[in-house]
């Protein structure tokens, strides 16, 4: 590695670390003040609050890495332009494209790192943070959990299992109810193809009713439909269903594959699955834009302008990405295409800007 490469890389990494920590702290401060009344009303201890944000940190870092790369690129090149170092590089015969190589390589290396952070660390840590907030701070019980692409729920009448809760139609799919008595003895098992909320209770369809008598006999009965002997509402089960943003890529992929194999609509989950890949490439897409704007900054470049310009570009990317992702979730655009539209648009912009950069 040449001396100039080490110099540029050192400047870029310094500003990247500075912006990553700074943006993450801003996120924590905003989130804290958004929850401060809840913390105070539940008499949360300082340790509980610190543990909550500690486990939330990997998820925050994962979201802030693309924006930090953009901002650090703008600031690094802006400082070089302001101090005439860009002019010196050109005078020495070094192309701007060659000089920006260390930054681009760092952006490429950051892609698998950010994906690994999001997949194996951030999702599980976010679950821990949610459990601290719900159980330790709010003093609520977490009746349900999402395990092996299925939802398990500890209800008033027993333990329930189902593969999917459709919030739009208020329907449970592949339902199994293990009904127990006060002594925790199994009274009956109810298997049903689906259960639909009717306003006052759940109606089971295509039912297999298995009951156990006191003398040890097992009775099996098949019914077209019956009212489910449980008191829980859809709101109770919604707390147990894991949202796509709390699932890693592997878990979400297996969940989509399972739902597709069972014939269910996977459109919103498929959009989020592609969205995880598309967003992990955001840093690489935004860095060329930062390079183009940073080099053009000339003597007006620097920290303040870099942060302002980076905030505008980063917010624009996030806004457009969220818009097209929502179109994919709703089915207005193909779910495999919608999350990539933003990257394609910003990639086209970066190519146009890169071609206009005086090298």
C-alpha cells in the first residue's frame, strides 16, 4: 500500500468512526427522550435503561453504517479539496479514481461486515432489548415467542401453536391448541387448518378434536367447524409474532420458504427479505455520490458542509427506499424488485456524477 493510500484511508477511517459513534449517540438520545415518560412511569432503574440501550447498540450501528460511510466520504474529500490536496494529487499525476480506491475498497469490505452484524448479532440483541423493555421495565409477561418459524403462546387455557397470524384478515393458520387443567394435565388437543376471529371469539375450520378421558381412553372427533375454547384476542397474539425487522436474513428466508410451500401469500415478507440485501449495499451505492460531491466542494468543503450535504443525501435515500419498500409490501410493485429500485436510481446518479468529476 502506498503512502498516499494509507494517508487517505487513515483520514476516512477516523471520520467514519467519529460519524458512526456520533450518529448512534444521536439515535440513542432521540430514542431515550421518546421513551423517558415510559421509563419514569414504570420506575425503571438506571441499570435497566443502560442494559436496554446496550443491547440495542448493534442494531443502531447496523443502520448507521451506510450513512456514516457517506458522511465520512464527504468530509474527507471536502477537507482535501479545501486544503488543495486534491490539486496536489492531480499535479502528481494521480487520478481521482485511483485516489478514491482506498475508500471504495473499505466500502466493499464493510458490506459483509454489516450483513454479519445485522444477521448474527443485531437481531438477537434486539430481542434481548425488547425483553428488558417488556418484562423488566413494563412488568408485563411475554406469553408468546417465535421459535423455528412458528409462534408458541402460553394462554389462559393452555399452550397454543400456529404457523402464521394474518393481521389483515385476523386469521391463524395451522393451529394446534394444547388445553390443560389447573394441575397442568393435558385435557385435550385441537388441531385445525385455520382459525378466524369473529368479533367475540375464534372459529376453527377443519378440526381434529382429541380428548383424554379419566380412565385413559383417547377419543378422536372430526368437525367441519367449531368455536375455539380460548379467550385470547388477535391483539394478544400480535405481540408474539416476530416482525421482519427483528428477524435475520436466514430466519426470514426460511419463514418465506415455509409460507410459500404452504400456499400462503408471502408478498410483504419477500419484499423485506430483498430489502435486507438491498440496504446492506447502501454504503457502496452512496460512497461514489459522496466522492463526487466531496471533490466538487473545493474551498467551501469541510465538516459543516459535509454533514449538511450527507444528511440531505442520506435522508433522501432512506425516504425513497422506504417508499418503494412499502410498494413492494403492498404488491403494487414486484416484491423482489421494489427494494432494489432505490439502489438502481442512486447507482445511476452516482455513475452520472462520477463521469463528470474532473480527474
